[in-house]
C-alpha cells in the first residue's frame, strides 16, 4: 500500500463514522435502535440483509477453498444461502415482521417467553450470544489477517482498528447506521469486485477468460462438489442455511422486522436471495483463476486473494479493494453487535435484574449502546485466539462451529412461529436445544477422535441440526403443550393481512391501541417498547 491506498482506506473509515453520527438523529428510543422503528424501505432492508451475511472470511477462508477446489466454493456456500433465503421469503420473513408489528417486540427472541417460557428464552439467548461472540471474533481475525498482509501491522493491531471504527458508528446510530453503511459498503464492493474481475481477465485472456479458463485450471476445479464439500455436505448446508439466513442469525431477522409490513419483508428477502445468487459469482471468478496467477504461501491458501490483488491492481484500486474487504466484515460485525445488544437488553437483562424491566426510554437506549460496546470488546478479545488449537483456524470457526451450533439454537426460535409445530412447547424446545448441543460436542470431539480420518465435515455440521429437529417434532407429538395462550401467540404471528385490524385483538402479547402509531408502553419479555410503528 502507498499513500493513495491509505487515503482511500482512511476516507472510507471517515465516511462510516459520519453516517453513524448522522443516523444518531434518527434514534429516539429502543425500537429505533434495534428495528429502525419499522420504517426501513424493503430495498434497503434487502441490501442490508445481503451485506450483513458475509465478511472478509469470503476473501480468506472461502478464497482458500476456491483456490484449492474451484467452483465448489460457490455451489456449497453462496448458492445454498440463496436457496435458503428464497425458501424463507414466504415461510419466515413475514412472520418475523409480525413479531414487531403485532407483538411490539424489539428483539427477535422476546416472543419466546410467551411462546414457550422464560427458561427456553434464556437458554437460546445465552447460547446464541456466546456463539456469536466466537463467530464475530473469527470475522475480526479474518479482516485483520488481510490488513496485516497489506500493511505489515500485527493482527492484534488490525483487530483494534477495525473494532473501534465499527463500534463508533453502530453504537451511535443503531440499526439505521448499520443499514445505511451497508448500502454504502455494497456500492464500494460493487466497484471493487468489478475492478478485480476486469484485472484478472486482462491478465489472462480478456473477456474470453470466462469460457476458456476451465481447460487450464487444475483437475476438478469445475466440479460442483470436491474434497470434503460433498453432495451430502451440500444438502446439509442448504438445510442449515435456510434456518440461519432466514432469521436464525438474529441480525438477519432484524432486517425483516425493520420493514413496514410483512409484504415488504418478503420483497426484502427475495432481493437478498437474488443478490446471493448473482453477486458471489463476480467475487468468486477471480478466486477460481488464482492458481494460474499466484502461488499461495499458506497451507489453506487463505492468502491467495490478497496476493493476487497486490500483483494485479494499481495503487488506488488496491485501496478500493481493501476497503471492500472491510465493508463486508464491518457490515456483518456491526449488524451482529446490534442483534446481540437487542437480545441482551430486551431478553437477558430483564431476567437478571428487576430494574431492567422498568427502564425508562433513556435508560433503555443507554443500556443498548453499552451492550453493543461490551459485545464488540469480547469478540475482539476472542479474535486474538482464533488461530489457537481450540479454534484451529478461521474457516473452522465459521463453517464448523457456526453451522454446527446454529441449528439447535435456531430450530425452536424459527419453527415456534409456524402453526404446523404448535404442539411443540417448552419441553420440546429445551430438549431439542440441549440434545443438539450435545450432538455437536459428540460428533466434533469424542467421535472425531475415535475415527482414523475424523468425522466427515458434513456430519459434524448436520447431525446436531438433525437431532434437534427430530426431537422438537417428536416430543411435540408425544407431549403436546399447545395451551390457549401459546396458540394465540401463533395465531397473531400467522394471521393474514398487515393492517391495524389484524393486530387489534391482543392474544398472549401486549395490548395494542391506536390506528397507525402507538406511543403507549408495552412489554413483551420484560422491558418497555415505546414509539412502536405498526403495519
């Protein structure tokens, strides 16, 4: 990097902070901070949903997979995400929106206290928070690894720089700052991605590279599945990503909750699914060509993309591509921080302290901001340990830990909204959650140690979800717990229409009054919600 690249990078950081400060004016209460008051346009929600779904791991861990195995990096990662979001567009997106518009919640998990019980809500909240601290830590480590390659600064210094900048704008501006910066980050990444694609084609065979490259690449590079990323892995990861990206990752659920209606949430999901289907192809193609251009220095080839950018791009454009790396990571980490702060402020804190149940509007907003700061600090601390023997490496944390543990946490949360699973109550939810976590530990450690070649990756990530799903459904039939209050919650989430009439009659949730905007205090899960904007 030279002075021009540094100017681009520092200018980007400055713009992100400025957006956060501007967004501060739009945040008057907890609802604004966590769900944008239900006023976010569907197109902004869709772009934000897309951008908050991946990070610099794309340019390190998945770049390594693309370097080693080729097309399978797209077929077994972004394509399953696109399919999963499209499935969830009608199945989950509108229901998540109704959590806000009909139950008046500001956190995705607030409804669980009434749908199941307090114990279930707390189990899912605490385990999800701990998992996300590790997940976001891996994202910090990924971007810091890239930064160290380009600048020579240490990984710890890189973690500190990116964490502080992200913390400023997402703590000050809440979900509005996240979404608006993600919009800007998408524009930056668009130009950076196109620049890299053009640079690779110019270096090789021009535009003809798109169809002539395949005979020159290593054997198997054009195969849809390769190495540990088998057909079984593809099926498993598609199932997992359907839950994960349709709301199981709480930051994704927030994007649907932030739109004005269930219909707008569905449109948002379809836009995100389309972006996931098309845009990663632009990003992956240069990575597939990388074996012809550079020789990776790391065993997992996670440095291949960075080496290629240094070789092909002039200064200025190199700075733009580096900004693109930051844009993805900061988008995901800031959105996760906001989601975790929502869960802690709205779900965990009221269960720990009586004072949190009666926080004033000002106190609740202050708690939200401090929760965001604490989460970022903890994840930054974890980031310094990602390459330790416990976590092994960045891609292991992202693929194995997150995919393997997301299912047991997401299943009671996501399926609890669907009428087909109305029989499943707190016993089914807690048992499936605990058994899924135990299955993850069993498959990844005792069983993995016992087998000569270890447990295949597809079983490490799919067995926990399969166990959780089976028990959740089975226990619901053996021990149904569909009480009238729980059925009423499900009915409100699933009722047709988006208008005020659909939310007029309370059923297991807070009373709703008024036609368009309700400024009364309500409480679902313990803490007050003010200034709630309804469908």
